[in-house]
C-alpha cells in the first residue's frame, strides 16, 4: 500500500516535458556544490547532470548518462515542491482548530515513549524533557536541529512541539482526557496512512555518522567506481532480522540461494558496508520494524532497488513511483521467496534497459532532490507551517534546556524519566497502568 498523497503528478512526464534550454542556474546546494551550470550545454549531459563537471571529467562512463535522467533545474524544483507539499497534508487535521498549548501538553504528558519537546523562542532552540531511551536517535536529532538553527537563524519561528523517536507512533488518545481531550500533533520519522496525528519530519538518520552530506558522496563515489557491466548480476541484501524479515524470507531461504541471490540476514561474519553493496546490479530493500532509513542509501548506489510494498511512510516516500524509482516485488506465497525473487532478477537480466532506467531514476531522485539542503529546508518549512497553526505564544517551559547545553552536557544531566516531566496543564495524562502498558510493548503490538 502506498501513500495516496500526490498521485496526480507523473514525474516521468515532468522529466520529459520540462527540458530547459538557455537558462543559467545557480544550484543552491551543498552537495551539488555551488558551481554554476549552464543548461545550454544540453549535449554535454555530464555538465548539466553533475553540475561540477571538472571533478568527473576522468570518469568516462558518466559521459553516457541517459538524457532522460538529466533532471534540469525546473524539474528538480517541481520535485522539491512536491516533497514539501506533504507538510500541509500532515498538518491538515489542525487546519481549522489550530494547535493549542493544551494539545502540546497532552502529547508531552501522555506518551511514555522516547521523545523530547522542542521549543524555539526568540531564535534560541530548547530541548525539553528528553527521555532516556535510545540516546543516539535523540542526540542525532539534536545535531540535525542544530544544523537547521545554523542555517536559518534569524528566520526561525517561535514553536512548541513534541518529537518522538520510537519505530511506531504511539496510539491516539483523542478524547480520553477531561482537561486535554484534543489530540496534538506528534512529530515522527514514520507513520502509516491512517495515523493522522503523526507529522512526518526528516529523521535523525540524516545526522547519523558520517552525516548525510558525506554519506551521500561516499556512496555516489562508490557507484561511479562500479560501472553497470562490472557489477554482479545478483540481488543483494544484508540487514538485521528485524520485523518480519526472517518470516518473509522463510526458514529455507538461506539453503536455496540461487546464483542470482545474495540475500542474507546480517550476522557478524557477513557484513558488507553500504558503499560496497554498489558492486551489485540489484539491491533488495525490506521494511525493518517499520520503515527502514536505508532506502535512500541503496538508491544512491545507482543499482536497481527491488522492494515489497510497505504500509509505512517517511517524509519523502510520496515521491517514489513503483516501476519508475524501484521495482515492486509483488507478493509471494510463504516459502517461495527465493523462487519469486530469482524470477524477478531473471526478468531484469533480460531487460537491462529497464533495470538501468529504474536504477538511474532512483539514483537521480535521491541525488538531486533529497539533498542535505532539502532536509534542512523541509525542517524550516515544517516549523513555519506549524507555527502558523499555533494558537498560543510559546513560553519557556520549566523543563527546558538550551539546545547547546543539551548537546554539550553529560547525558545524565539532560535526560529524565517520563514521570519527572513537569505537567502543569493536564497533569500526567497516562495512568500508571497505561505507562506500564507502553513499557511492556502492549501498544506497540497493537499498533505495529
Ligand atoms: C548510473 O548507471 C548508468 C548505467 O546503468 C550510467 O550510465 C550512469 O552514468 C550512472 N550514473 C552514475 C552517476 O554513476
Ligand atoms: C478528536 O476528539 C474531538 C473531541 O474531543 C473530536 O471533536 C474530533 O473530531 C476528534 N478528532 C478525530 C480526528 O477523530
């Protein structure tokens, strides 16, 4: 099941119809570098395509880039607009009511899940009530927010909101509390279509070492070093046995590998780094517990990404068109994974043009649209749109600590148990019993 958002636009048509001639563009992008490139030089696709052509002059194979994957400036812009269009859809549930302080307090005081509250007041960011679980996610998100601050300081709105870091968004408690009955928005990296109380935001993985800016480059370099004809004709996968992966692949999977498959659940002895996975023509992507942040990395390999449909959403996944940016696997009967996937690879082996086209489309989408600048811009636009719905002026919360202190202090001075959050308006909404249910994973099992 895919997100129903934005189905109206056909990007292949955009790519084909919006070929721009004669415009000079300055790419505002750290990744593509700040070189000016000239769209009059259509014949030299590398220049248009890569922007910083000098660096790539020695790479002969780049000269043969297919012209339909040379996204011009206007195509990239319209794709970015489509990326950002998700923000208003996610905030729609509060378009009429607005977002009240009670709603933010309800979220802050209801959900004993890993989370913190972000306040921005007079251009200063504050972290409020950071919980103890999964400190890496929270630390990386704080670093990402610091990047947003560094880029947009002076243009940041005052906001007060809650970000959660669990794999699953916790259930709605709409209407359950007498003082704070209305469900507030919960910022989250992933949700399902029906989770209307979740607002998708660019996730902390963009700041996970070595950071999106460098990681993108590392993988793209590796993609360049592996011309298509030198890649294996295998479908490759390494990933933990999270979620239903083991079940989907089936118990016999490892035993019946075909020459076209190198699909293994990770163990300490079979590790292959992401850049090195670019030596394969085909890369399998599977959900983990919910969505997996790895999809963007796999696409940068310029390999054909093959993946089952996913009920999960992330802030950029509405851009993905099955058959254009990846090859959908379709369903398979239990126990037939290896036969099914082998057949799929054999079909692509017979249709290399399609395989390479899908690979290039996926690559180009992530390379041109999902830049670090776009990530920061998404956050900024999201904060702006959110602040417009706030019906209150954010006041510094008693649990607040500046973002700088929060990043630089010892974790023990920053994190606090959920029960120690100051809840002035609603009181702690979650009953001790509810809290116990969160901890036991009860809501997760209901919801995941
Ligand atoms: C991606 O692969 C195609 C061949 O499948 C090749 O023509 C193109 O140059 C590659 N792009 C990059 C940036 O490596
Ligand atoms: C949430 O609850 C309020 C009443 O407390 C109700 O008016 C509103 O329609 C509910 N929202 C949704 C999306 O169910």
